[in-house]
C-alpha cells in the first residue's frame, strides 16, 4: 500500500473524505445527537479507465454550537484528482464560514461555491487544468436537508418507497443557449454525448480553467424537510446513474438497513450492469 492510499484510508476513518485507488473503499458512521436514528455509509470503486481514481467523498457529522450538521458530498474529478481533493478539504469549510448560512442558507451555499471556484482558478498552476463536478448535502439537526450540485452527480431521496431527485443534471444540451451566450459551443458527435466546446460532458463544474469562460460553477440548490415517511437518500456519481434510474436505485437498496452495505450493493449492481466509470455512493438512512 502506498503512502497516498494510507492517507486516504486515514481520512476516511475520521470522516474527512476519501478517494479509492486500485481497490474499493467503504466506511460508515452515525449521528451523535440522534443516535442510531440517522446512519450513513459509503462505497467507492475505481472504474475501468486508465487514469487514477478521481472520485472523492465526504461523509461525517459535525457539531456547531448547539446544532448538528451532517455533511455529505461526492466530487467527481476529470483530468486529475487535485481539484476534487481540494474540494474535499475546503468547500464545506467555505460554506460554513458564510455569515448568513443559518438565515439565508441557499444564498450562502451559492456564494461559497463561487468563492471556492475562484480559489481553484487562482491555484490553477498548483492544481492543474482539470476540474470536478460536485453534489453536496447538508443535513441540519436531522430535520432539513439542503442539496446543491454542479455537474452530473446526483442526489435522490426515498420517501415511502418513491424516488425523488433533488439535484439537477447539468447537461450541455440543456444549457446550450447559456453556453453559446458565453461564446462557447456544444458539440455532439455520433455515438457520443453532447460536450462543451467538444470537450466536457457537463455544463457546470469547478475548475477547468481553459473552458471556464463557457462554463458555470453556480449550483442548483434544493431544500427538503425530513419527515417520518423519509427513509433514506443517496448521493451517487454518474458512474451509478448512467446504468440505473432513480427508482431502480431506491428499489435496489430499500430493504437493506445498513447504509454501508446498501452503498456497496449499489456499486456492485452498477458494475453488474457494465458501468465502466468510477462509482461512488453515499447512503444516509433515517429509520
């Protein structure tokens, strides 16, 4: 095991985030304030690409004064792992620094996303020319879930067995006008997906300095109250969703009570369905 792999495993153990290398990685935890009522688990599997694993996750609970926050995220990098690694360490920190986080949460998250992207661009020499998508979920006192995302990683809630997508897939074909208004173009070759300037398959991302004039890093933000009918939610990178619908994912794990086992089962099912991309899953269960 390399020093970097050991570091990733240490980070996972204390809930600071993780990236898988050549093998799968997994972990779990639970709320300290709410006991066994809220538990989480995660699982990462490297895809069949020739580059190193570029998915990173955050899954932890954090006490802030008299409040408890569940902080969960998946960062799916491209052209290197430095940008998602940076996001692991800084995005939630920047969100919680915003003075209006508790009163204007959506505004604070959007502002922190943009500030973080500016910092990444300033550090382009150090972090490289790559970028990353992101889906983040903040659970406030076990009662309110705030989801934000840029790119194509996804958040899906299960309530009474029914899947509800909370994030927005930022596909270039859906945001063609905005991209063209910024001076870019969207190209779709036969047998391929639509790409910004013929390169990137998402319309929003962190980093990607060479494409930044034509990309957005502004997240879509959604809020959902957690009630007694809410069973769990899933965060997944596109390696999961490219082979599985929202409802299929929910149905696949609805009877698996342990969230770590559920996340692993989702990843294994995606592999069985021939997903070739990196696969990252976080499952947070409420009952």
